[in-house]
C-alpha cells in the first residue's frame, strides 16, 4: 500500500466472465456438417431422475445395430470441460465423434445407459434424419430387468508384441473385447474414446492381442453379453502399463501422504502428469481420478479422510491427451485413531507460470532461480503470518515459446489455451500465478472460471508483469540475499491475497479484509507487508476449506505445540527453526516455540535463547522480543545543539534490518510541548520518521506523520500527514479517487488547508569524524491531534535510505513497515508509586530503564520480613557492586538505583550485567544492559 507504482485490480468472477472474457470460447470443433448431438433425461424405474455420477453410471453408443464400433460416456463433448454425465439427471453424447464409419443421414444409433447404483439399464434409439442433427430432452427409462453388471477384474499385461487381456469370468456369458488406439484424437487434440471390437470369447477369461505396431499404445474394455442378447455396462478401461514405483506411504489420522517415482516418457510418449485413484474396502476405483497431479508432483497428500479406515490407491501417468500410460500396483493405507499426534493446516496447490519469451520482454535463464527464491519468501510469509495454517504447494510451468503479446490484453484466453496444450487437468491447481512481460501491470481476477475446469469449479488467478517488477525496489523484502533483486515477494504476497480471499469466499467463508483497502481494516497496522501480515493474522478460518478446494494436511507434532516436527511439505518446521520437537518451550523462557516462530512478520524469536534481542528482558516478559527497544519514554527537555547529552532516553541501539554496514542509536524524550528524537548514525543516511500519533494504526485518524530530512544540513526533505478520516476519504471519493489523502496534495490543501508545514520542525545536526548526530523536534499540533500527555502512547517507525549515498542501501529500526508503540511516562512519579504498592511474593522486577545510561532503578518486593542482598555481577560472574548488603527489611516494595559504577566508584564499562536478589528463602537473577 502507499505505492503508486503498483497497479491494483481485483475483479469478481461474474464481471470477469461477462465483461472481460466474454462468452466462453470453444476450442477447435471436429466439424459442423457432421454435428449430431443427443441429450436424454434419464429416469429410474421408480420415476426418480438418475443423478448418479460415474463410475456408478455409464453408457455405450453404437450405429446401425452393430456393436463393432462403440463410443462411451468418456468421449469428449465439443465444448471443453462439459462432461457427458454431470449428475443433473441428463446425459449427452456427440454422435459426430464417430469415424470409420462416420455418421450419415438415415443412420440409426442406440444408447445403452447403465446405472450400477440402482442395478438398472435402459435404451434410447433414434434415426438421424438430417445433418446437423439435434435431439434434445428425450426420455430414457431404465429397468432392473434389462441390467447386466460390468465385467470386473480386467487387466492388460504386455508380453513382447502381444498383450494379454484377462478378466473375471462368469458362466454362460460371452465376452466382447474392445480396443482403442490412444493416438486416435479429435482435431483439437483430445482423445476420441472410440472402441473397435477385436474379439468375442466364450467360456474363457483371457484374450491375446497380437498388436501389430509395437510403438503404439491401446486401451482395452470388455463387455459381457448374455443369452438374451443383453449387453453389460462398460468395464473400466485398462492399458498394458509399465510399472510405476511407490516409494513411501505415510498414513495419519485423516490424511495419507504418498511419494512415488515419476517419469518423463513411457513408450516414447511424453508424460504431462499423474492421476490418483482411491477406493475404500469393498468398492471399486472410480472412472474419474480422485486427484490430478502435474509432471513435477511426485508427492501427493490425500486429505479429509475418515480415521481408522483402510483406503486403496493406484497412481497412473497420463499423456497430453489424457491417456494413462503407466501405473502402480494397487496399494493400501490405514488411517489411525490418534488425532492428538498431528497438527493440521490448509494447503493450496499453486501453479506459477513463467512466460520467458514475449514481445513485451523476456525472463532470462539466470532470473528463474531468483524468481523461485523470491516466491519462496512469499510462501514463508504466508506460512508464518497465518499462524502456520496456510501452506502453499508451489509448482512451476516455464513456457519458452515466443508470444507476440498485447500488453493491454487482460483476458485469460491465451493462458488457458497454453495450459490446455500442456495437459493441465480439472482440479489440478487451486490457483495460478502468472509472471510475464506480455501483459502490463500487477493485478488479480480472484477466482475466474476456466474452461478446463469442471462447471462448478473455479481457480484463483493473479498476474505480475516481469518487465515492471524487476525494476521495482520500493517494497523490499528484509533480507541480505543478493538474489532478492526486486519487490517480487511483495507482489506475490499482495496480489495473490486477492485469489486466496476469493477461494475462501467461494468456499462459504467470510471474506478477508480487502488487500487494497487498509483504511477499512479495523486492526492497528502499518503499511505494505505489515498490513498484509495483520490481515492473515486476523483471519481465523484457514482450516475451513471443503470439497475440492484446497486440502487439509496433517503433520507429526509430538509435543503438540502446533509446529510440524519435520515436514518438507511446509516452508518451516521445528528442525529448520532449530527448536526442540519434544518440548513446547525449548529454551524454558515462558514463551512457547509456537509463539517464538510467529513472533514477527518476517522472522521469529530465538527458540534456543531466552533473550533473543539481548536487552536483558526475557522473551516472555518482553513486549518486543525481536529488538532491544525500551518503550517507556521518560519526560526530559534536552538542550538542542546537535549533542546527545545525559538525560536522553535510549530507545534502540541497533538496526533490526540493514542491507549494508550501518548502525544508528535512536534516543527519545518528551515534554508537554514536543517530542524529541535523537540520532547517532555511524554513516550517512537519510532518516524518515513515521509517527502514528494515537498508536491506533497508520490508517486511522489524521495524526499520521511522515518526516524526512538531510542529516548533514538539517534541511527538511519531506513533511506531510496522511489524513485517514472519513471526511478526507469521502472528499477524495467525490473527486473520483478513493482512500486517504496526503495533506500536501493540492486537491487536499486547497479544500482543507495544510495540517503541517516543513517549517514546523526543527533539526539540529552535527557532523563529526565518527558519524552524524541529529536532534529533531516534533511539536504538538491541535489540527492533527498530536499531543504529548503522560500515559499516552505513540507509534513510531524509522527508515534510513540512501545509506552511504546509495539508494540501493537501506535500513530499518524495527521490522519494515511495522510500528513500535512507546509510552510517555514521568519516571519520578512512577518511582513514587512503587513504594506504595503491596508485596504479594518475592519478586525482582526488570530494571528501568533498560538499556540504561547512566543509571537505572531496580525494583523488588518482599512478602515478609527478610534479610536481603542485591548484588550486581559482570558477564564473568564477578561482583561489580553490592547495592543492598544483608539488610533486614520489612515486608513491602522497594527500589534501589545503580549509577553504573563499581564498588570503588569507578564507572563500569558498556556491556551486559546481572543483578541478583538473595534472601533466606529465594535467589532471583535478571539481566540488564549498560550502554553509553
């Protein structure tokens, strides 16, 4: 957010279909003159409509009372993505798919429909009186008297140039063996599914097919015929497949994880993916796959299963035309009844499509690994900020073919055709993220409909123009990796959120907050990544995915801390986080490993160190455990001369993120008229101070300051306020815009007037051989609402740009785009209150301030009269100073000040110190930090 370079476009599915894509385009039709379509409404014998789906139902079709050539319900419709049986009580078939012989006027046809669920069969007969022919809404009645069950147990095994076809035989039946050539395709490249009878077998369960062409593959089907001439329902098709190796099968409580060995070619035919079939005990494998995978997906997780249940699987490779070429042996897995062993999380299968060669620009070979690394950072961002509940399973498709593209073509027709041509199947991916210079902008369509998807299905889509993205550095990801060369992680995180939003919305969940409208988001947050992180952290329905959309994975979680123990399917687990998978709090600091792994937007706390930022405050007691910030700011009015004198409060002594060698100590103080900010920078950089005056988030109110200055001259580079009030937003909308307005926008100040001026701010700077020292004065402002009152909180964020005079170098005090809220306090009044508070237990509080210079206060409480020692030690365990030495004290609350000197009165050096309270009953030790 806040970046005018980013083009935001989120369009709902209905508008996309009608306004941008127009009517769904047809792929190349086999013909028009031979068009002949038959549609039947099917009724059971009890007059209920048959709404079953394959494999419970099927049909065969033949011409002129000859069963020598058949079509089945698997043959394609000329409108891609539309099945012949879709469960609405109607069936349809394209008779124009017949070839050798082709249909002709006066041909008769017969449709034999079988419902295996009800054990009924029915026939529809008619004659083609003209072409084109359209026979619609014909009633087809089924009856149990006409039903013959499908042949079971069919197998095909290659034996040299001969294929052995076997099946389970029953007495008094004749078996008709059919074969189709897997190279028999329609003009649009889809398999025709036309079968030719090659044998009739009686009183046997085997047929040997001496296949003449060794380089061709065939699919086989077997029908049974009884003495009355009834034909059975069609059998499952089999191919003489080469074996596919299963490496491991890992059952859990409601999921099964399968790993297998993939392949690129079978019998000189390219493999484009795999089909997974599942059945339960006593059932049969469905005619349609349970799941479709891409060529690189050799790990499949089947989810939403029943506990304590055995499931049977088979995996088959497929070619570009949907033919299955190799297959695994059937294998089984039994889920357990121990849900407590696992942690659950949602997983979306995402296809990242890279167009590397377009008229709008190229993606170079050396860019591809960098792109993958940046996408992986975005994936980690989703994982961490969803509370380890959203896992993105990323696959890549690289399209090298030259594309003569139109940069203003926002339709998806080209992409859809390219995915068709590469064998993408129904339900293979939950979302698609395209990176191409062929189309301009950065945008998302949410979840448009795709022709290769089922009619009730949709897939998320987002787009990034690489030509624009590779030069965009305005929203950097905080990493030192030189391969992270642009803002692609941000574009993935932001644009893809629209697709994720709609996926959950389509699934019946309330929408997340809109990624382009942070001012409507009620949660306090900063800009860019921080806003996106808060959206994900606020959303609670990650596991509420049902049906075909997404999967609900499980991972081993021995200590039940909500972190997968060791699972390469996710971006980060306990092994890679270096936490202990056998205990919830690896470092015993009171902050669980789960709290530590999600402590920040970009990084976690250290699970092996109880004080991640080494500020002397244990992580569990530290409101900001990732960086050594002391948020309580005492009242103090400094002398303004560019010198940071004694009395300033040290807020922070190091940068949390810096892409080069740079550090800055930041000081704060306040009085009723001003906020004072001090900088001690070791190198040149241009500071920008962001102030959230009411600590209610950057996107609310009108006290949102952005102030930047030059540290060598004190000149103000930028000073403006973002007005996020309803009044400003409504005025902006009346101008045809939207959202908050900056007060230096001419349209704003001509209507409302400026809230602040650069001259409002005083900068006192001093340049020395050791760096740059700056004192900055921010005055209170009644117009903005910025005021300084004891007990109030103020949000602050610090960005340093042009470090070492290079705009590629930057640093931030805290996590980028995130605010730290400081509290304005009166140290004297606090110390006075301490003495009046009751003591309920032996307690040694954290020193205040910490870090400190030159002195700090140590507070402790005694619930009973005790002999007390308060001693300061250095990091070597040596006594530095005894502050209280075996003094008998009454029950109560006490405090003692250490001025940073040792027992002889000599000033102690900078560093970490330990202070210890010892009584007859207890010994307590804490850490503190002396910084000058």
